[in-house]
C-alpha cells in the first residue's frame, strides 16, 4: 500500500535478538504471524498500518529472529512478547494472532487479561479441536503444508510464487524445526489454555476461513466457549491463511472490530 513507511529494528528480549517491523500510528496493534514464518511485507500488514501503530515481530526461532536454544513452549514466546510491550511502554495493545500466532496471542491474553484492548484470533492453534485434528507438519512436506493453508492455489502463487525460492524453502524448514521444539507433545495445542481464558474480558474476534485444512473449524467453537466476550466471523472461499488469501476482507473485519482512532 502506498504511503506505508516501515521501520525495522532488532530488539533484545530474554537474551534473544528479535526482528521487529513497525509502521503506522494510533492504537498499538501487535500482529503475530503463522508457524510458517512471515514475509517482510504483506498487504494485510499495510492495510492495518493505515489505521494503527502496527508491530510485527518475528517469533524467536522463526524468520529473521534469533533461535533461543532454551525455548520449549509457545507460552515462552508469549512471555517474551509481554516483556516487549512493557519495554516499548505499549499498554492496552490489541493482539492479532494468525494460526500459531493466535495461540501465542491467546496465551498473552490469559497472562494479563486487564492489559489488552482487543483480541483477534485467526485460524488459531492452541486449543485441541473437538472434532478433527490440526494438520501435522511432520508428515506433510513443507511445500504441501504451506499450500494447504490456501483455498485457492492461485492465491498461494501470488504470495510465494508458483515455484517458491530456495531461500523460502529453507525458511519453511527452519520454522518447522522450531515448531517441533516448542509445540510437539501435544502437537500445536495446550491442554491448559482453555481453562485460563475465562478471565479475559476484552472483546474477542474469532475468524476462520470456511475451507481451513490446517486447523478444523471445531476449534473456533472451543475458543468461543472459553472466551467470555467473543464473536465468530467466517470468511468464505478462504483457507487457513486468511491474512494472505483474503487480506482486504480480514483487514476490514479487524479494523471495524478494533475501531479507528
């Protein structure tokens, strides 16, 4: 999007160097990316930055952030990000979590339920689906796994190219290895998280693609049951990666929900 000026920095958190991109102004919005990592620039990020002060950190061990050998859980990442917000003096931020990033956002909300303006979970992992299973990256090739996130394969091609680069393939492999380190048993969900979300009073928006092949839609129902003030939006003709496949639609939902300042 024209006019969006991103700055990039490296911040130290728990002895780990985090890559953080930031743009826009207004209410602080922390966007937490997928388990497949993130590209540096995405239309969804630009659309949010037109209305909010948007921060996109790369998770520890993913994309351009350093890998901490000690890290063993998604909740560890949530603690690091709570510290990051505190260091930047960004209280009462809105959290937008995508896939695995949704799990991290939910953990953050459970830790400090009063220090949160809004919670948006998009195809979020973190809760065991009552029906079906989260797609296992260990038995799915990393290209096939990334493609499984899209309803329309032409949308995948627009984002990554019909033949993803060698650098991208290597990045997916690095991200997958990190996920196995911190989210293996049980795979991509927490047995305790559903019981810890009851204290969250901030408005919550749960968004799911109607053709999510990665996280069954039954998990959305479980999040709605666990969060006291939540509503559900289904995006039609869309897979797991709503932010990349339907960026305009998701940006409209999020912007309307959080509210422009």
